[in-house]
């Protein structure tokens, strides 16, 4: 009786017998939030229009805009050479698939070696550390040049001189060092109590790694690994310096014939069509990972 005395209808937000309804204070808060969100959206739109519009006006009204647009944005010529660029981009895709698979296996192996506690693996840990420090410190462009031109200069019997193979090897060598460190950091974030609990349950060292340590570690480093994948797709274009006919090389050949650089712009667009969705997927994965950690009280 006393619970419903303040409401002439007999139903309140706390009436367990009726349908819940938001209070007047909650409705006011919702209206205030909606008004604030609308105001922020209008401010953001106006700010974007002013800033981007100003930049566009500065570029379009610049003295060299006509020459630049004819040289870089000749869309008719870009459409004409686009099939050749897409055909060359197939090489980038194949290289990414081969290099990505190899880097995942080799990177995991090196990460496990560096986190191993076995005394018998000490020399391998030392070699792994030297490898990671060395190839993380050398620009990949130099690695491609050293591998692409250095190995054929040795004239070794049975060693290929195929520039695509050598370029792929150079990419694998460089990215393995980076991915190994990413995976190693994920392994080190797993609390030692997880390993101790698994061993106390009778799991072997291999079973502990497979069922307890690695699933947690790989789940935590999935966003940075996806970032490395995006970077790998872009960096496959560097093998063009060895003469590999990929998207970049195809654009270079077309540009050298007409001295028009629109093919480079078309090649950039082709790469963006692949990398932007992957980047958005990476951001979404990272956001979900942070939300999951916050829900568990780990962040």
C-alpha cells in the first residue's frame, strides 16, 4: 500500500507486479545525453567540413595543381593500366600467403626457444637472440638487397637465383624476427601460476604449452599480429627492387613508358582496398580484446 501511495496509477518503476518504466530523472538524463550527442555530431561535422574543405581549396587552387592532376590523376590512363597492376598484385598476394605462413611457424619456434628454460637449449636461445636483434635492426630493404644480390654472387650449386624466391626469403627473414618478439611477449604475459597449476594437474611441459600457455598468449597478441600482417602485405612491394613483377613493378613499367605517374596511384588504391578492411578488422579485434580484459578485471 505504502509502496504505491505516491503514484495515482498504482504502477511505479519498482512495482514487481507491473511493467518497468524509467523514472522522470532517467528520462531527463536520456534526453540530455541525446541532446549532447546531437550537438557533438553537428560540431564534428562542421569542424570536418571546415578543415578538409580548407585543405582541398589550398590544394586545388595551388599553382601546380593542373600539372599534378594531369600527371598523377589521369583516370582514363589509370583504368587502362589497371588490369596489369591487378595481375601484378596477384604476386603480392601469393608472396604474402607464403611468407605469412612461414613467418608464423618460424616466429613461434623462435619465441618458444627464447622462452625455454631447458639448459640443453641454451646455445639455441643465444642464436635466437642474436638473430632477432640482428634482423630487427637492419632495414628490410637492405635485407632484400643483400639476399637478392648476395646469394647469386656466391654461385652455389643447387641454390636458386629466382628473384621472387630470394625476395620472399628476405621478407620471411625480417618478419620472423618481429613476429617472434610479439609471440614471446604474449607468452611472458601469462602468469607463472598458470604453468604451475597445469603441471600440478599432471600435464607435461608440452601439454602445458599447447593447452594452457599458447592459447592465452596467442589470444592476447592477436591484434599486433594482425598489424604485422597488414604491414607484410604492404612491404611485399619492396621486392620489386629485385625485378619481381608485382603491383609496384607493373606500375613502374607503365609509368616509365609515358612518364605519367597515375599507375602508382592505381597501385596504391589496390593496396588500400585490401589493407583498410584488415586495419578496421584489427581495430575491432583490439577493441573487443580490451573490453574482454576490462570485464575480467585484467586491464
